[in-house]
């Protein structure tokens, strides 16, 4: 049984808009040959997601009621498939290994996105610091504090500070 196929199917569940989409994946057929109950459970979860989307769009109370009843039936079928899968002998070994792999994969994905956010934040801080510093600090090759650039910077800062709204004193 391929963990890669299982992981890809679980990720694609979030983007499925039709139940037949998940069945058309080659990973689904691979998982179907090795673990039919797990593949059926993933197909039912896709169906449940579609029903949840239909429930959000439903306007008429009778339609909402019908969709909720159908969702309850699908949830019961998912539980049944889980029980059938647990009846197999290698279920515990598979779940233990895959559970650990899920934790590791989610952790590494979180680290990737966290690192990207930190780098983006650092770039924003550096950009903000560069906007505040005078030109002589930005270009350390120029050490002349009487240059035209520094005087223009001082005038610009003075204009900005004068144009800011003053807090009223009570």
C-alpha cells in the first residue's frame, strides 16, 4: 500500500467539486487495489464534502433537511467502512505507520510555511528600517554628512513630522 497515494488523495479531498473526480485519480485505483475499504472511505468523504457544499447553497428548509439526512447516511457508511478496515489483520501496523507519517508531514509543511512567513516579516522590517534611515547610513561609502542627500532627507522628515496630526491636549 502506498502512503504517497493516500496522502495525495487526502490533500485532494479539500478541492474536490464532484465525486467522480476522486475516482478518476490513478492514486485512487492504486489504493483501491491494495485497500478497498480505505479507498471507499475516501470516496465517501469526498461525497460528504460535496453534500456540505450543497447544504451551504440550499435555500429551502426542505432541501436542507434532505441534504442533512443524506449527510447522516454518508457518515454512517464512513463509520461502517472504518470498521471493515479495522477487521483486517494489518490495520494496526498500517495506522501506526501512517499516523506517524501524517504527523511528520504536517509538521514539515507547517515549518515551511512558518519559515516563509518569518522571511517575509524580516524583509518588511528591513524595508521599513531603510525608509527611516538617512541616506548616509544606507550607503556607507558616502560619509559626508553635509551632502545634498542628507539635507534633502532632513527636510523631507521635517515636512512629514509637521504634516502629521497632533494629538489634542485636554
